[in-house]
C-alpha cells in the first residue's frame, strides 16, 4: 500500500519562518508527492564552473546517485534527451543558454523532471521567475551540501 504525503506551501512557509530550513534555501512544496519509494536516482548537474560541477558530481556519487554533468544548457539538453534524469541541478547564470531558459525548456518538454536552481547572484526576480517556471527549490551559492542533500531526500 502506498502512502501519499502532500506537503503544501503553507506548511513550508511556516517552516521557513520558524527557521527549520537553512537561510540559503527556498522551496516550493505545493505538490510534492512521496510514495515511500526512492524517486531520485539520477541527477543532472549543469553549471559553467567546472570545479563546482566536479564537487557536486563527487558528493552525490558518493551518496549513491547516478550523476551526469554538463557545462552549458546545450550539453544539458542533449543529455536530457538521451537519458532523462529524475532531478536537474541548474545554475542560473550560464551561457549561451541561461539556467532560467533551460528550466523553462525542461519543464515544458519533460514536466516530470524535478529542477533545483542555484545561483551566486540571488535576486527576488530570479527567485520568482524560477518558481514561476516550475523550480522545486532555489539555492544561493556557496551551496550548503548537507542542505542540498536534505532537499533531495525530501523528494524521496
């Protein structure tokens, strides 16, 4: 028997104001469904900073995730077309395709892929655009890796 847990935005807002999530993370749990089964097995990391990509690849691989990496949006789209990941971690500021444009493309073509946005340049505008286009969470760099892992576990 599967148990479904719907976590609504109101509960998340309460947890944020109570400080139950770190200050760098904002999440939107409007329609998160947890069936008790592991939902995230494969992760796509997209960032134009090679060292950061390598760090996330190493960190998530050590924790049992199958990780694919791309240094730009074009590479990312090719990887998603070839092998659709369960989760995509996208940097917002990349060229030639921005992370927000990539988010929109992914959610339009593959709505089942969960997307977490990351940026070193957070703004209210980029945050609202990210959630408006379907992002699950928004992290400010430097990303707290334990907090990122906790967010990924919330998807499982």
